[in-house]
């Protein structure tokens, strides 16, 4: 068996760095990111979007779309907590754990409300305001997009 058949420790480190840089590229909506490790430089650049093409909408063949609760418009007094990244939404730290928050709970600024799993990393999402959770807009285990509303909070408390 040749030495090249087994990835080196440096190769694994560079691969992991590339994965993390890719996550940052998406999460921070960057067009380019670069870093070095072990004398190896890794540079990722987002491909430019293809030129827009005019498309005629096909109304008759469109599948029925079921609007998600996210489509609800928050009253202006509500604070919306949005997903800071793309990933999977979890209300608790494990399937058997109690959820971090329920509708009607009073929360403080900085309190953990949920977790978003992105690239096998669990990211705690904290409240950016104190108040009462008026609505949880995403079901447990559902994928979320960057900027998608997760919670509506009535300020105060």
C-alpha cells in the first residue's frame, strides 16, 4: 500500500479548514475568504451568479404551495429573532432534553432560545431582547435559511 492511500494529518487539517471557511463564506455572505495552515494557503471564492434569464411563469402546472407560519407578518411592536445561518432548527440541546423556551415564556436578553446545527456544529441562538415569546415560527428539526424569522418576542419583562 502506497503512502498516498492514507490522508496525512496535514491533509485532514487543510480539509477541515476548507470546510470551516466554506461555512463562514456562506454564513457571513462573503464572496471570498482566505487562510493558511501548516504552510498551505486555502482560498475559497464564491462563483459569480449566472446572468438572469427571463422566464414565463407556468400557472397551471404549479404545485400547491402551503405557506409556512413564517409568512405571518409581525406587529411592529414585536421583535423578530432571525436565523443567523443556514442549518437545522432544534428547540432543545438533545431529543430528550426540555426545550430552551416555550411560547409565553419570559426571556432575558442573551438567553438561549434554540440551537441551529450547521455542518455538524451546534450553534446556540440567543435572544437579542428581553420580553415574552409570542410565537415560535419554526417546527423542531426543520431546516432554516439565513435571515428566516424564528421567534416573535413582545418587548418588556
